[in-house]
C-alpha cells in the first residue's frame, strides 16, 4: 500500500472523536485550529467548549469586547492570537457579510491566519485540496523520508510543503489532512513514538537507520532573555491596585499589579531607595511581605517576579493609569497566569 492509503486506513481505525470533526462550519473549525496551536487537545478542549458556548457564531465573537475575549483566553498564552481572533471576527462581519470564508486565498487575508490555518479551514470546511503542514506533519515526513533539512529554515519549509502536496489525496483532502495530523499526534509522537505498531515502519528511513530520535532537525532559536519584574501589592479598603499593560510588549492589554522592572534581581528595600522610585511613589514607602522570586517561562523570555507588599503609600501619588479593583471583580479582568496564581494565594483575593 502507498503512504497515503496506509495513512487513511490507520486514521479510520484510530481517529479520536473530536467535536470539530463533526462539522464543516468554518467558524467552529477556525476556533479549534487557533486554540490547538496553543496547546494539546486535552488541554485545549475546555477552552474550545467555553468559546463555543459564549460565542456560538462569529457575530457573537465580533460583538464581544477585547477584554472579554482575553479573559476567556486566559491561561493559553500568546495573547496576541486572542486579539487577532477578535480582529478577524470583526473583519468577517465587515468584509464578508458575517459569512466566514472557506476559500484558501480569502482566508489568508484575515489577521492571524497563515498558510497552515488557511489550508486546514479550507480543506475541512470546503474540501479544497490544500495540504496542511504543522509540527505533527513535519515530524512524520522528516522521519519517514529521512529528511535532515531543518524544519524551521526557508528551504526546509518549502521542501516539506512540496512533499505534503504531492502526497495529498485530492479526492478526500479533508480526511487526508486530519489523518496526517492525527498520525503525528498519536503514533509518530515527539518522544517515544509507537514504532513497534507503526504501519509506516517497513519504509520509514528513520526507523531503518536508527535516527528516529534525531529527527526532525530544527535550528536553535534565539537566546532566552531574562527579565526581572517587581510587582507592588497595594491594598486599600479591601481593594487591590491593578494596572492595564500597554502595547509593544508581552501581555498587551492584560491586567497586572503595578510593575517596576529592574535590569537585574534586586532586594525590595533597595528598589524603594532608588530616586526614580521615590519620585514616583513617595519617600515614605515601606516594604511589607515579599513573595518570590517566582520563575515564569515564556517562549523567548524568562521572568523572575517578586511580589512586594507596600506600606505607607500616599494615595495622591497613585497614577490615573492604575485602578483599584474589588476581589469579586478580579475574575472579570484578563490577567497573565503569573498574576492569577499569585492572587489566588493572596488572602481575601
């Protein structure tokens, strides 16, 4: 049997019953695809159901506020994708009369939709013959064909897309695409792949050459940047001071505690002696309880955060960019996971 025939045969016997596979609605498929780019199926499922329940149509999604969308997205990370989704929903309402496109070229014009997502939506909802190439596909093809070209190089991406297009069963592109991604997810896994029961084993170059653990090849990403966050815990009259982050940095438009970022790790009492800090916050600042540092790892950044309880702050010095929030309202604000976890540990919040 050919690669494609074996693949689809395996899929028909082993595929998971996932909710987005029972529909051709491009909006629902779009939701699932963007969410699953962030996480594994088991972790992404609750988010998928939450979004479908709160926003059953693209019109509902577009009508929501960005804060609402980011609040539901909370915990998935890469918050720019949540913002892009909101932008896309509005584009669908304005440019496509509320009908989510199923055509590959039209999908590519929507914010946050690249070649992979456009291929997935167009094939699953419109059965267009567009091959999907995601991490699962890269891994399977690199091992099966013994390809050592890095998957994140320009040359490598072109090579894998070409091979995927050649293998694509144009008579059933939706099934083929689901099958090749499912195979990579369940059978040809990143670690401990099920080679002993793999139907591709006889012709798999990596298996026959003993290079399964060495493929796929990936160029190392840029060095991780260390950042030092010092959060001020300011509570007055049972309310806590919060700040909405601005643009051009991580966690855009999410809420956090007032932040002092320093170039290196510093003890709280030394931070409060800085002239810049006393000028902004007053000279009577006192350090209370200090929690941390807590390490929080992002894709290319490693954060070291400490939470400093502040005493004797002059209320008149509090900038208008900050807001006091009651404990019961905190859940209405989209916050980074780092802040959510700290507030859970804070008595009364």
